C-alpha cells in the first residue's frame, strides 16, 4: 500500500492535528517507512494463526455493579480553565 | 412505479446498572451537573477502565432472550472521534466480536406475525451532554452521562414499513423492560432509535441508497420521520434524481428530516482493539445461570395465550406489551377460566382507557385483577348489566365501599330485576299505556317492538336485563 500526502492530511484532520506542508512531507516519508515494514511482515503466512486482540494472554476481570465513587466535582473543577453552574466550559462546538 | 421500503433500526438501550460501565460512579438520572463524573469518566491521565459485571450480565440476558450467539471471548474497541462530551477522544465500544451476534425478534403487525433478524448487539459507553445555551459564546459540558452503559441493538434491514418499524421498536422496548435490563424511559433517553431508510423498485434485489435518521426518542417520531423520509426519497427518484447517502436529523416541530452530515465528510472512526481492556471470557455455566434466571418471555406468553386461551394474535400481542399487563391479565383470567376473552376485552378496553385518562400504567391501576374478575362475574350471572358494570368499575376506581363489588352494586341500586313478577307487572303497564305501538307491532311493524323494549327499560330505570325483557315481551305479544 502506498500512502499519499492527502492520506496524511486526512488523518491529521481527523485527529485534529494541524500540520504544515513540511511536517506532512516528513510524516509521509516516516509513515511510508512503517508501511514498508508492515509489507515485509505480511510476507509471513498467518492464515492458520488466530488473531490476538491483546498482547497479553490474560482475561478481563470484572467488577461488581456497585457505586464506589463519591462526588468530587469541586476537586476536579479546581483544575478546569473555566466552569459555570457546575458545567465545564469549552469553545463552542456545533456540528 | 411500485416502491418497496427497506428499514433497519439501531436502538440504544441504557442498561439499568447502579454504576457506570467502566467506573464506580452512579448512573442515577437528574443529578446536579458533573457530580457523578469520576476520574475515569473525565479521562484524567493514568486512569484505567474496569468492566462492570452487571452490564455484561444484562447484555448476555438480552442475547439469550433473542436466541443469539453469545461471543466468548468478546472484545472492546476504541471508536475515535473528537467532541468535548467525550473527553478521552474515543468512545469505548465494540467492533469485532460484539457480545451478542445474530438472533431474532417476532413482531405482530395486525394479525400477521413477522420475524425480524438481528445483526448484533454490542456494549458501549454513553457520551456526556453538551449544552449550547449562552455561556458567553462557549458550550457547557455535563459528564454525568459519560460512561453510562448502553447496549446498541442493530437489526437487519428486514422492516418494510413505518408500521413494522414501530411494532419492532415497541416489541424490543417491551422485551428489555420485561427481562429487567433497561427501564425503557424514553423521556430520559433510556431507549433511543436511529433508522436506516431506503427505497427500491418492487422486485429489485439490490438495496437502494440509504439515509440514517438519528435520535428518534418516541414511537410517534419514529413513524413520522420514516414516513417523511420515504416520501422524500421516492419524490427524488421519480423525478430522475438520486439519493445521497447521509445522516439526517428529524425536526419534530416541522415534521421533516434534514441533512446533518453527508458521507463525504463522514467520520472515519479508526476502530482498533482497546489495549486498556482485555478480552472478556464468558463461561458456559455463567450463561446457563442467566438462562434459568430469565422469566417466561413475551413471545412464549403470546403463543400460550393463543393456544391455551384461544385469543387472537393481536389480542395476545396487546396483552403481552408489558410484563405488568400480562401478569394482570393472567391473574384475572385464572379466576375466570371460562371468561378469558371477556377479561381480555375489559383490560384492553375500559381499564386501558381509564388508565390512559389518568396517565397511569397498569402496574399502578387502583383496581386489582381480583376485583375485575368479580365484576365480570356479576355481569355473567346477570346481577348487573354491562352498562351498570362501567359505573361499578368507576366506584371501584374511586375506592368506594372498600372496593367490595357487591356492596357497590347494593349501595348504588344497580342490581338488575331478575324477579319475573315485578318485571311482568312493569311490562303489563307499558303495554297498557302504549296500545298504538302494540297494534303496530301486531300489524307487522318490527320497529315498534324495539320502541316497547325501550319503554320497559326506561320504566325499569335500566335495571332490567335486556335479554329477559326481550324474551318476556315476545311471549306476551306473541
């Protein structure tokens, strides 16, 4: 798979990262290197291997359905840039 | 051109756990903003999600209730997008190996039963709420809802009309409440529908281009939004245009759908397995344990009402629309095994109408099933007329006479005249006073007979049994 400069810009857009032309070019060459690496790995036949969903061979532990957290709004909001009526204020976003 | 409508629904049900899916914060509705948003819900650095057993359990129960496959292991994935009501920058959801896969739900449309296949049902966390009112040009964020467990239930495109879509949504709504995994409160957003709608020329196999209508939070809106969308698409196609795949919003005030975003700028969610969560193994004995804990399901009861009680498919569907309704009906029917149809009619008719008037659920009905059974008995044995029964019912509703049916009948003087001699005297008086009509009837005017019945009923102040009056009059005039 070859990556284009537009792919890089699209991913940057989705990730809300502002990139300049030079940065995009640099990212393109680095990412292309990674893709080459992936390509060479794909030469290995993995058709008989079950894909892993996690690097550790462990199983998820579950917790009981109990309320263990208390209200810590004041503490949490003490580090927020702006709050009002208990709400966190953020730059307006309307889709 | 004949068009066929194709609909698939995605329903977000909020699971009725005490705490959130990945944190120990409360899920109670209506708390002050951000008082139920823990470090995990706020996505503070270094925190890790720990999965709530109660959420997994409810998802498994649902899977069992719809005869689906329970996937083990099941895995969680990150769905990446940026929005301030989701502070992590991704939503924890499921992509590959959702907890529930396949299954089906039978719906009743009129007298026809239809099976709707399910694609999957997966666990995910809800996002917070953004308030766009005036905060000096900024948005206010409440993260109380962030992390609330949701089960997203996705159907196959098996629905062919808005009526079927509503029937499916109602059946699903009844089911999740029936098995106790969701409170079903639509005003509070515990049950929200998205509809995928497309049309195709009848007989064509390939699906048309679909539009997704988001966030329909009432059955009425679901129906209206689909009807509008179908009209819109057919109009475009018949004018030679083509449908653009897009996400649309339903404007309830205007009764129309409008573009929210098109496919070109559709989100690319870049799903990948969440490294913070390990695969969930679901042991067969856990599944078995949950299977035996399930109550008799609405579908099974519906079939039983048809075979055991001889009710129509439609009646059986109405009576199983909630567990409370079905339990009420069965409690009444058990006392009147010979009069099951009459019990059903009373519950679907007078009782439902009265409940509606006060905005109550059947679970809150002030008149219990035993009293209803007793009331029906009194109609059957001829003590009171059907009309008087309505009066008695209202008295029961108001709690008069300690809700004693017989005491109410007595106190209100509603007993029908069963004493033949008293009725006979009444009839004789009426016949004597209406010689003209008697002559008319004898002269062949059938209508005159009904007038005479009316006169007798009036003289008896409604307390005579109409069937008895009919019979005695016929005899006297015969």
